[in-house]
């Protein structure tokens, strides 16, 4: 990758990692489901009037909007509100990588390698370790909700793979149309009208900036740039950089919310990231090492 493109990719992962802390700032005043609903309303409007509808079946556009907007970010907002820190949320959400692999095995008949099994095992040990963190940044309900969000993200990845949209920006914008109304209705059913009657008083400058950041740099710009990089370079070159997301997520939570990093949390985080590296890139690394050994053995 060109140096400037590496910097752009790192900037996107920084935005994605920081977004978890930005969400938490918005949640200090706005209900989780309403916050997610406004976010995706901003993603869709007014851009939907300027971008052509992606040439994919409606079921993919609607399905992605519901799963990505409601199942992923609506539920992750609930998880953060339930007491899990923004740093831990960014870490636990990475389990989507393994859940996507498992879905791929079931739906697309993709075979799992021993590295993927090993990586999942290591990451699960890390996740189990997270539950023993006692500094107030982890709750069982919060972790469970974020894991549900990870599962939803995996389903969204499968929908994206089946849809294969040529214009991913248009796909993101149009699918976002189908997220706000279900989110608003869910909040109405669960919490009644309180969140809406108090919303004008809750939308202070911090909440507004949080929503603008979530909608534009994080969702619209971030995913558009990332998918452009995936078109320009091999997936094997771009994808590993996504491992920086939980690093920036933890760093953002430390700076903004003074989140502590006791040894157990560091070990748990290291195990989850190590599991991701083994599961996603272990086979490739092993093959490259074996290939590099061939010339030396021949020369002898």
C-alpha cells in the first residue's frame, strides 16, 4: 500500500475505535435506541436524494438496514448503556470476525482451518477473562448485548456478500433508510413517550456533535473509504489494519473517560486480539514461513 493510503486506513480505524467513546457521550443524555435512530436518519438524509439506488434486490437493502442499524448499533448502544465501557465494547465486538467465519461455514460451505479453531479458542479464553474484570467497566448484560451486536454484524456481512453492491456508499445510504423507524418504534414500545418529550432538552452540543460524528465521519465516510481501499488493494493487505480498532477504542476510553487498564484487562484484550490474529491470518503466516524456508533448504 502507498504510505498515504496506509495513513488513511489507520485514520479510519482510529475513527471507528473512537466512535465507541463518542457513542457513550451521546448516551449520557439521549436514549440508546433514539440515538441510533437519529444517527441512521442522518446517514440516509439528505444523501438518499442525490445517490441512485444500488442495483441490488430490495430484500438486501432492507435486510442490511434492519440488521446493521437495529441489530448491531441499536443493541451495542444498549450494551454501553447497560454498563460495559466503550473500550471493552470495541474489543468484544471484534468477535464478529469469528461469528462471520462460522456463518460462512454454514451458509457458503466454507471449511474451517485448525488456525481458525485455535484462534476462536484463544479469543474465547480472553472473553471469559473479561467477565472477571471488577473495575466497574464490565457488566454481564452489557457484554451479552455487545456479543448480540457482533452476531448481527456477522449477519450483515453475509447480506453484503450476497448482495455484492458495486456502489457501497449508495448501499450504505439507502439501507440506512430502513433503520430509524424500527429503532424509534422499539424505543416507544419499551420506554413510552418519555424519550421523545425530553429529547429537545437532551440534544445539547455534546449530543449533537456525537450524532454528527457517528453519522458522517464514522458511518458514511468511514465505510466508503474502507470499501474503496478494499477495491484498490488485496483484502489480505487492508483487513489486518482493522485490528487497530480495539486499540484505538481502548485508548479513546482511557483519554476521554479515564478508563483504567488493570493487568487482567490487558491480558484479556491481548488474548482476544491474539485469537483474531491466529484465526484470521495464522494459516497465511504459516504458509509464508514454510515458503521462505524452501530456498534455504534447497541451497544446502
